[in-house]
């Protein structure tokens, strides 16, 4: 193993590509910030118990993918595999739900950790931007979140994604369906592990990717036929609101989240250019989660979008983001005195909000101009002893190659005007 190798399943974000990740995070956050969601940041690790309860003991995340460890002090912690449980924990701890302003709307952005088999689009360290609306049962809230995610993807320029939508029912109707599904599954020719899953988490079996399992699932009871009237009405309202907003979606009866505290609305964003790691984001309602982690009843809904896969989706569609230039002006001083003068000019430009950089290390003209070129700057400013004696600097347009002398004390204003 080389010393300079990131751990398996991880990768570094480095310039210039890292700029795209920042832009994706910002683009996903923008509609949330504009819709009453406040920023929340929680620790990168929590008590392992929170995830065991809050993600679910029977999920792959908890049984196989979690980085759990014991500290020197004996605390049992885990690196966070997802955001919802932590955000809800933090909201409860700070009593945000008691401030009398429900729903509590929060957004977050950060690193998540899962011990998975690394492949394209599936990493052990990845990044998500997420949103949670806590403490309110209102179909408009479910619709809002779906619409905002759609808006974020579209703002980035993504087109080839689809929104899959389903309802999981609630604590009235789902148990009836669950029992019917279990009856059906027990009659099939399934391996032991799948039969065990049918016992603990039968809805998950519907999700099985294997063809021989899928073949047997034809004719399985469908949740839609079991939804109670309240759930049907709720789901119809979510569908109507999204439709009215002009957001296209597909009804997908097979879209499930197996745990009991996931209720009603569930959705996934898939991109068709990503092969088997096609989910770029997902979410839904989790009316029972708060009680599951020891809190009061707080019906809530949220989503998490994967930043890594969103970047891959942009690549798959060939979308070039319009990124602001890293450097607009590059200063090339020739000699000691020019170094002081141009360093001052660069500082002034930066204060004025112009992205400016400087040739460090006392390079000669040729080397420094190479740096100016590489920086992508629109303009270079060059000054030597003779320029300084005349009170000017040379302003070079890096696109046309044209050069003109500009008075040193006017250069900041001239550049500000040129760069608009
Ligand atoms: P998958 O079925 O692909 O494993 P998931 O259901 O585990 O996805 P969620 O827990 O819903 O994913 O997480 C939301 C989003 O986070 C996913 O849609 C995906 O974009 C991203 N994501 C999840 N796990 C990973 C990972 N290991 N590497 C990169 N991105 C991930
Ligand atoms: Mg997963």
C-alpha cells in the first residue's frame, strides 16, 4: 500500500473537479434556503444505539454497513451512515418541536459513512445534502420536498432523472398488508435468508434484485389494494399537488422502505445514466421515527440527495456547470518594487470582490505568464521597473492578447469596470 493512497472506497475532492461538488451542494441547498429550511449541523458520529433504532436493526445499513466502534472511554459510537436520525435527535435535544412553530424545517450537508462494496457510485465515504420537515402531517409538505428536489436537479441542468412515488400506508392499514404479504411469501420457494427477511421485513423482499425471486413475486398482494381511506386521500392529495406544480413522476408500487416507522409517502429519484447505482436520492414520510428513538409523536418527512451520484449524473448527461472563474486577474511583478506594488493591487482587487491571484516565488516573465495562463484569468497585470517609473502597469487581455498601459492608481477601477 502506498503512503499516498486514500482508504479503499474513498476518494479526494481536488481542484478543479472539487468546484463541481461545491456547486452541486449549493444548488441543492438553494431551493431549501429559499423555502424556510434552516441549516443544521450535527456530529459525524453518534451513539450507535441511535442508528440501531433510528435506521432499523434489520436494515443492511445497521447489520452490515455501519462503522461502529468503542472509544477508549467505553462509549459505543458509530460514524453516521445517514442524516435523518441525527437531525431528529438534535431537534428533540434542542426542543425545537416545542417552540410552537411546526413543522421544524431543517437542511444539512455533509459526509456519511457506510462499509459497502466499493464501485462506481458506491463509496464508503460519500456526501449528501438532505432536508427534514419535522412535526407536521400535511400532504403539501410531502409535495414541497419533492418539488424542491426536482427544482434543484433542474437548476443543475439534469434532465434524465425520474421520480418514483409510492405510499406505504400507515399503522392502520400496513399491518394488514404486511400479514397478507407474509402469507404469500411463505408459500414461495425462497432460500433461508430471504424467508427470514420475509419474517422481519417482508416489504424488503419485494425489492429483491434477483430474477428468480422477481418471477415468483408475480401475483403478490399489492399495497395499493390495502391502503385505508385516509392514506388513499392523503396520497391522492400529494399526487395532485405535485402534478399541479408541473413535476412529472411515476407511480411505483414496488418502491418500499421496509421499516414500520416509514409511513405513507415514499419516493426515489433515479437517473438512467448511472447503471446499477441509479438512485441519486430518496426520501419519504417517517411518522413513527420520533417515538422509535424515545421522542413524542412527530410526523415528519424528508429526503437525502447523494452529491457523488449527482455529479456522476451530470457527467453522464454531459452537463457543464457554469462555474465562476477561480481567478479573473493574475498579477505578474518583475522585480522587488513591482512585487510590493502589485501585491497591493491584488489585495485591493480582492477587497473589491474580484478574484485575483499573484505570481509567487520571484519567477521570471516567461514562467509567471505560464502561471497566468494556467490560472484561467481573463486579465494579467504586469509591471517592471520602467512601468513603475512611468506610474503605470501593463494590462493584458488574455483572450485577445492585447496589452495597454493603465495608470497604477486607476487599475483597480478599470478592472472592476471591465469585469462588470
Ligand atoms: P442504494 O440502494 O443505492 O444503496 P440507499 O437506499 O442505500 O441507496 P439512501 O440511504 O436512501 O440510499 O441515501 C440517499 C442517497 O445517498 C442515495 O440515493 C445515493 O445517491 C446516496 N448514497 C447512498 N449510499 C451511497 C454510497 N455508498 N455511495 C455514494 N452515494 C450513496
Ligand atoms: Mg444502500
